C-alpha cells in the first residue's frame, strides 16, 4: 500500500499545485501591495499605479505577438505576470533591503551600501526571483514550453510584472518627494522618473530576463542532460551581468547612463527583436514542414497546411467561421489551429531530440489527432477558404480538391492513428517508434516521411519558405 501511495505523495496533482500557487500569489500580492503603499503613502501609491499601468498593455501585446505562432494558455502567462509582480517583487524588496542594511552596518557608509547593493546584490536577487517562474513552467508545464519562443514569451511576461511593481514604487516615491518640495510638474522628479523608466527604457527588465528565457528555451530542445542544466544557468548569468551593467551605468561618469543606453542597451534590444522575428518565422516554417507530412497521410487537407503556417490566414479563418457559424465555430477553429500547431511542434521536437526526449510522443500525438478529427468539419473549410483568399496556394492547386476528392483515413484508424514498430531506430542507433501511416511510407518522428499515396491527397508543393507569412 505504501508503495502505491509513494508516487502520489511524491508528485502532487495539478489541482493541488494550482491551489498552492494561487495561494502563494495571493499572499505575496497582498504583502507587496501593503509594503509599497506603506513606503509611498496612499496618494503616491495610486499615482504610481496609474502611471505604471501605461506600458503594461503594449509590452504584453508585443510578447504575445511573438508567441502567436504557438500561443501559450493565458492562464500560464497571467501566472508569470503575477509571479513577477507579486512573488518576485516581494523577494527582491526584502532581500535587497536586508543586504543593503547589512552592507551599511559593515562599512558604516550608507551611500556606498546603496551603490554596491544596486550593482552586486539587486541583479542577482531580482533575476533569480524572476527565473523561478520560468523554472516552474519548464518543470510542470513542459508541454507548453517547446523552444526559445516560449522562453522568450514566458520571460517577457514575468519581467513585465516585476517592472510594473517596481515602477509603482519608484514613481510613488517620486510623487511624494515632489509634494514635499512643491516642485512643478515639468521640473518634477516624477516627470524625470516617468521619462527614464516608462518612455526611455520600458524594455529594460524584459530584456534582461529574456536572456534567461532563451537559456530555458534552448534547454527545452536539447537532448543532452548537461546542456539542459547549463544553458539556463548561462542565460541567467548573462541576465545578471546585463542588469548589473545597467544599474552601474551611473558610476561611469556624468554621461555613463547614456553611453550604456546607446552603445549596449539599444543594440541588444535591436538584436533581440531581430532574433524574435527569426524565431517566429522559423516556428511557422517548422509548422508548415511537419504538417505537410500529416496532409500527405490524409489527416489534413493540403490547403490547410499553408493556412496554418500563416498568421493572417489563421485569423481570417476564425473570422470566416464566426460569420458563418457564430462564436462556437470561431472557437472550434481556434482550438483546431492550436492543436495542429502543437502536433507539428511535437513531431519537430521528437525529430530533433530523439525518442528519449519525447517518451510520450505516441500518446500525445494520438490525442491531438483525435481532437483535430473532431473539429475538422468546421475548421477545414474555413482554413482552405482563408488560404485561397490570402493567395497561399500554388497556381496548380485546385481549391475545391480538399472537399471533393480528398480521401480521409478510415474512421476506425482515427482512434488509433499510428502504430509503433519496435524495429525503427533514431539517430546513432537509438531505438525509437516508427510510423504506420495511411498512404505514407514507414518512418518515425526522427526520419522524414515520404508521401507515397495517390495524388488526390498530395499537396502540389510542400509549404514553407516563401509561403510562410
């Protein structure tokens, strides 16, 4: 009996973990709000809150745009935002205050303690506290953590939450100081703080934490155990280093801040924007390439593949479904798109990482294929029409083909889409599953499948490259 209970006791259920995290976020949220209100006063708190809210929506929209190719659940993103705004902020404030007081007592120099704390202590504490959210998602929501794009988005939402709370504190204290000094609006500390933190560098905290997120994202697609450990630590170290450089820029002279901002922060920001666009485009290309194999096997119509690999076409398909079938049809198409992308990325990860990295590949794939099959009657026509309207199909393609001559797999096979053959082998001779696909030669997720069925289920060209939008 004890042996049977051991796995249950060792790994709490998802509901238990969710309740624990919600209680933790609620407790830390109440504590951080009261702590910030106590430091800024009630008027300063509300002024800081109003000003700090301004960059939140644009920053969220920017990171959400990056993740739209394979969107993470909003509940996960809101958890990351809440962790950054509540738990990480509370840890950082308490730890930074304790460290600064300890350094001041040891050196008997409060000003030196503040400077040393901001450069040596704050980056380590704050980036570690934010990285804890990424670690939780990486461990307990691995299904939604599929690569660098997910690390980018999760890190961005966590850092936005942290910066939000920190901005309330800085702007609220500045407003209280202006009230005490009777300073005018244009010459106020509040205006200067708002310009520096909200206008000039709203991306500072997201930029630091994204480096950690990229480390976790690279670990998610790495086969070696040492890489899965070292890459997140390397990203965290880079985030701490950049944070320390930013906090210490004022010590480089009167113009040190502007030098670091112009020579380091802006180029790095541009580099990460370029990288984000490449990651997004690469993910869409992976979706096109992997789904083409399922289309050749008969699980998707050929016209659906380019539509699923194009963000405008996906949006158009949802709109078309809502016009013809109402909100329920729009939701069905959205879920179909999400499941199709998840299926493509699942196979892509298995192909790159090997069978040991995707032990539940067959079961997860079967689950996604069954869900696609249930919504295909609603989503298929909308996606095909969107592909036609967006000019994603080659000239030789007959738009009516998916619905007049398309040959679906046997309904019995829909419940068990693929069987595993023990004789297949992955890279370097590692044993792995092999496909038994309808109208497709045998292959595994680690070897490309070659379409071998009739031309009626074969796309004219494999989408991807210039066809990805």
